[in-house]
């Protein structure tokens, strides 16, 4: 893509009015898409230039910037028993991370800490924060949960009125401390920190180009490529180097950068991963992966960062710039199915209302005679409530989830069947015994965990078990910031619904019909990415690899990572790519 210049990155004219940019829209208000002023040129947005209040000028202006991360060539954790701790998550797609950022608030690092807690569900392998104090960037990163990484003394080290933070689940790059974001780099004209959510589908090409020109990489994360692109950019002023670097990226990225005096938020032209903007009562501007982070720090949701938009926040306010032409948005539908918390507003829609509607559709289109409706906690609960309400059948807690299971287990000397499942879920016999049970889950990936849950319910006395899945069948891997197995491991890619039913062992099985999902989304339907359901990718994943882990991660009991046949398998690639350049990666040993 062409190098960025100040000529084609025009600030938006403040004279143009736009209802979507009002100071305090309702949290569920749908925001308008950016406007093309010239279809042959870059997309330009309506004005976002703002004047700071006296409070803001005194340092009370905050920006929470959300940036999930993504990386390729993941390895898992050191402990082969890791699958036990989150068996239900390991048989699901995994979101990669969440980010927040604060500008102009003396409590920036502590607000960032709280917001990261709200986003902990998006990544539990590592957390980090960068704060700016007197134009010096200070960084603290660590492996583990937010509460494990940050202490009072470490937060004291992160003084200043500007900060960005990150919670991580790895996909590109092994789960090692050096890969925990935000990343920080110093350049001739200043320093920059970055946190990223998504996957860059041209990561390999960019890295090879940079290494040929002398770049030395310290991590295996695709995010580091962005820092090297900033380093070689000739754009001025410095923040335009960030824009210049982003124009060379392909794939999914919602990123937040911090420099010595600015915070910059960027979202890719397709808007794959979410990024929202809010404002605190003192005038602080907030960016975050989800609105639940805004809620915790008492920031009012205003709107999304538009696909292809660059927002620059400094002492003069917030300025919106054009990044590149804006194609039709392709927002990740799985944010509404599984990733986001139910109390969040994502892509302008309430996640709770979406999931409840998914359950209602299942009750209408796949009814069955039953006595009770239960959910696979926690992600299936809201859809189950919708199913039960529409079917007129009571919803009850038939499965109780333990929230106190750690990440390491002592395996019993005599192996217990479904050991990992029983550690996490306990059936309630009083609810299940002698009953015809509908159990609602959000998705089926490999099917191994679903089969264990069905067996668990029947062993607890359920007369019949009918599974209802609040998403269409998953037939394709994701390459845009979600960790999924290879397509050959996806059960819906290998079996039809009846074959899956037999494999799982339930009495009936139904998925959310794809056409019904489209109908529910209405006019917004074309703005979502359905690649995992259709195999049609908005941006071709020509050079990516997908990990193959099979049932090992789900069980977490037998063998080591080295024992996985195939280890890494080839993903989709450019048919013109040299076969010698396609490398099948194999994990040597999981790293935590």
C-alpha cells in the first residue's frame, strides 16, 4: 500500500454534524458507518476534533484504549494437564486478548488495572501495562492473571497520566514472558508502546522483508512487525509513522499505541475485532475491547472506533484521521456468540439480547418435548434462558460450574473417566433425574467435550438429553485473531448433524440455522464475518498455519505435546507460493 502522507490524512471538518458523534448517545444506539467523501481516495470520517475542558488540561483527560492481541504459531502451556483447567474453553474457539488505555488521568495505571480485570475473560495467560510519566515509558508485564501480575508496588512504578494495558491469550507466538504485551520500542525520534488484537495474514511476508533489511526480532509475535515498520517509516510527525506502518498490514487488527505525548487507536478496514470509545464524567476519553470495561471505570459508551479509522488523542483533544479505503465491514460474529461478556455492547448490539434471541430461534425452529432446559455454563446460559422462555419450559441449573479450579492438577493414580469435565462441571441430580433435558451450548468445535457432558448428564439420571447449539456449525478455521483448530479437526467439517449426534450420544441435536441468524441481524447481516461457518474468507489467509491439537488438549491427561501426530498442519496458502516456503510447524514443548 502507498506510504502515508499528511495530504491524504486529513483531519475531519468540525463543521459537519453527525448524530452518531453526539456526546452521550444511549449505550445501545447504533452508530453510523464512516462516510465516503471520494470513493477514489481514502475514507474520511466526520469530525471528531474536540476542545478539552479546564479539568482535562489539568490532567483529568483519560483514554482507555482497547487492543486485543494476536499471534501466529501458538504453543500451549508447559503443563500437559492444562486442558483440565478449562476443558470447556479448550473445545471452543479462543479470543486472543483485550486492551485498554488511559490518557490524561493521574490515576491512569489504576484505571487501566480495573479495566483489564473486566476484560480478563479475553485472555488469561499474561498481562501487561505501559505508563507514560514525564515522557518516559515504563512497562510491567507478567505471566498469569491480572491480579497475579500487578501489585500495589508495581502500580506505583507506573505513575503518569497516560497508560495502555493488555491481557493475553496466545495464538501467534508461544506463551512466554517476552511475548506478553504491550511491547515498547525506542526510536531516534521517540518511543512507542503497542498492544494488538487480531492476526496479520501477511505477517510472514512482512517479517521476511524486514529481516532481509536487517531487522532483528526478539519475539515470535506478529505484533512486533508493527514496531519494525514504524522504525523504517520516513513519515513526519512521529505519530504518522504509526499510520504509515498500519497501511502495510493485512488482516485483523485493533491496536492502541502510546507515545511520549499521544495515544493512538487504530482499527483495520474490515473491523474484524471490536474497539469502542467512551468518556468519563471528567471528560476523559476511553477506548476498550468491550463496553464492560467502560462500565467498571464509570465511562459512558459513545461509539465504536470505525473500521479503517485512526484516532489520535493528545492535549488538544481527539482527532479522527483516514487510514485507508473502507470495504464492507466484516465484524466477528463470534463476539456475540461466545467471546464477549453478556453485559457488553459489541458492534452496536447488546450481546445479551443477541444470545437470548439465538435461544428463542432454536426453540421455534428445533422444538422438542422436554421437562427442563439447562445450559452449559457460563457461555450457554443466556441462550438457554431464551430457549426456555420461548418454549414455555422451566430453566434450571442442571450443571454447576466450579470457578476455583487452577491450571495444574494432580492426576489420580487410577484414571477417572471424564476427569477434566468432572473437575469443572457438576450435575445436579435433583434437576436431571428422570427428566427429558434440553441442554443449550454456544458452539461445538471438536465435539469431545460435548460427548462427555452428555454422558455426565445421563449418568446423573437424565432420561433424554437434547442438545441445542446457539450457533451454526463451524466448518472453517479463523485467521483473524481467534484460536481455532485446523478444519480437519472441526467435527462439523467432517460429519453431518446426524453423525455428530451419534458421536456425542445425545437423543437429538440442532444448530442455529445460518439463514435465521442472517434474518435476525437484518440490515447489519452483510457487516459480519461468517468465515468459520462458510469457509469464505474476506481476507485470504494465504500464509498462515493452524495448530492441530486433537483431543489431547481437551482431555489434558495423556501424553505430551510431542506425541501429537502432525503437530502443526498447513493452513490455506497462496497457490503460487513456493512449496519450499511452506513449513509445517511442530511444537517442541508447550511453554507457559
